[in-house]
C-alpha cells in the first residue's frame, strides 16, 4: 500500500473507531509494522491532523475532524458503488479488499445507498487452499513487467510448464483469463486462472515491453479488451 493511501486509511480508521486504537491494532488492519504506524501518526500530527494519544496507550481522532467531500455527482457515485460491488463477482479477493476500502471512504463522506444491490454470483474466489493462485500475483506481474513460471492444465487435462509475460487480465462472468506472451508457443495465449495449478514470479523481467506487447495483443485479438 502506498504511503499516501495508508495515511488516508489511518485517518478513516481512527474517525470510525469508538475507542482508542493502539499502533498494533492499526498495523494489523493495514498489514504493516507498528513502527510504520508510529511514523505515519507522527507525520499526520505534523501536518495538523488532530490525532491525540501516544504509543502504548492508543490514538483517537478529535471529534469534528472531516475530510473534503469527494467531487462526484449522484450518478457518478452510483456508478462507483455498483462497479465496486460487482468486483465481488470477479473472484479476485485482492481487488475485493481494495473495493471495500474504497466503499468505506465513499460511505464516510456520502449518504448511504442500500437500494443499490448486486448479485454475488460469479467467478469462484481465488482461494489458495483450493489450489487457486491469488489473482493479485498476476496483476502485480503485469504492473512490474515480471515473467511468471506456471504449471497449466488445459481443458483436456494435459499439463505443461510455461514461462509467460503477462500483459492483461480479462474478467469474464465464469472465469478470469491471463493474456500473455507464451515463450513455449512464441505467441499470445490466454490462460484460465482456475487452470493454473502453480505459479512462481521470476527474477527475469520484460521491462519496457509491456505497452508494446499489449498493443500487439489487442491488434491480434481485433477487439477492444479493457484489462
């Protein structure tokens, strides 16, 4: 989590808490060390954020502190809420956690809209306990332009080991596909994530090639995928 986002999260958590929170409480929620929380609290206090308390006792946000409203109109907010809710159907637990954080930020600054509901059915969760690789791994590899070593089992049950350069994720109703340059086949291939039985990020990267590969992939597909 980038530091700016984390500082915002600290503010939101303290604003919503009915009791003082220790650095350990905040670090558990934000998945960072207590020392990082101490630094974040000190930085926020230096910026004039009214956080009171101290290490070992707990921190509280002084009543009345608020953040500027998000600059969205009513329909934009509804689109945001529906879009975020539909991530529950993607099977991507990392994006679902991020969506809940965004929803909390929206709810903290705007009136509720319980009348907007999205059916939860869709792609099964990317649960490693069931042999599924977390989709976070693929998204991170795309961002970092990092190669992946995967064990893939096709629809006929045939297993192959591949080295791939992932360029996009395509979220369908029933599955998620990783679009990638496959070094074994020397071409673009689409891999269903629920058929990837092992995945290992490699030290090898394809730095600077991601945009060009994505352009070639879109041209080869002849469609305007949004990844």
